[in-house]
C-alpha cells in the first residue's frame, strides 16, 4: 500500500538484460465466489527503485474503489492475492 492504492510489483535482482525476459500476472479474488480482477505486467529491475517504478506507473495498481467492490458488503473480508511469474514469449 502506498497512499490509498494497493501496488503489486515483482522485482528482478540481476542484470537488466535478463529482467526483460520476465512478466508477472496478478489475480485478486474473493474467497467466497468467482469475482476477480487481473493484471499482467513486466517484471522490473530492482535497481530502478520502487518509488520510480510506482511513479512511472510500471506496476499493477488497484484503487480503493476496486478493492472495496470486491469486498462487497459481506462481513467476512477476505481477498486472495496470487502472483505468478513467467518467461515472456518473444
């Protein structure tokens, strides 16, 4: 969380040339049904720094309204956040 937004970012530690080979997929869903939101992004290099990555809009970002809509009016407020990393196809 930064401010009122939820950010997800996968950082690669290593040579920048290898960083571009990877992407990640984020899935946020409710535990009790199928409603979900998805995002696909490129993995970023650790040397860029989290602040710069966020400022560039280069990571998955979710507004409070989106998260609240997933939570709904249920008393049980559980979300599942799943991140998968994969090799980008050329």
